[in-house]
C-alpha cells in the first residue's frame, strides 16, 4: 500500500486490487451501516483514475475507488469498476453523485436514449454476498431523476 496526499485533505491509497481516493477530512461522515455506492463498469484505467480522483477532489463524493489492472485481469469480462461512496439516506449526497455521473456520461443509455435505471448498492448488501439475481436494489436512479430527460425529480 502506498498513501499520498494529492490535494487539500484528499489522499490516494493503493493496494493490489483497488485505488482509493478519500477526503480524509470528511471520511468519518460515512457510516458503515448506511454507506453504499453508485458504480460504473469500465476497462479504461486511465479514465477510471481521472474519474474517481475528480469525484473526490470536487466534493461530488467523500470516497471513491477503482479496480487496478491486476484486479481487472482476474475478471471474467476483463473489466473493472469505479465505486462512488455516500450514505444511502443522504439525498443531497445522492444528488451530487448522480449529477457527477450524468455529467460524465457514466450511466448507459438504451437504444432509445433513455437512461438505464441503475442501482445504488449498500455495502451491507455487498458484505452479505448479494450479487446478480440475489441483489435487490433498495435505491435506483429513477428515485432521483427522470430516465427520459435526465432531469432531477423535485
């Protein structure tokens, strides 16, 4: 692991599987019982690095991480993931994170241009092994934004 300070209060930490960006001054706001993430799948490590760094440095989220090349090599699909962390019950944090995701085109669209109704996943669901058909989203993009226009719901 190697930790470096990359901006005021923001650190970068890396291990063989993940590269983390953490707002060290706000990280204690994340509650393990309420924390979760919006995710973006990618095979572009350079873009993943830029995205997670920007998300934390700009305050869109308190913490973000992306897969390393070694981690992606273990994936059947050869892709990795970017995770953008916030407390699931913090609607303002969801707004900031979703605005970041949409501004950077991180939510795929259907052939008709409609946003996919992506899910927010609580860390407790990950720890419980909820993946694929065993995962049931409690929060989805449609809870915050119109999937046709991308505009936030009042």
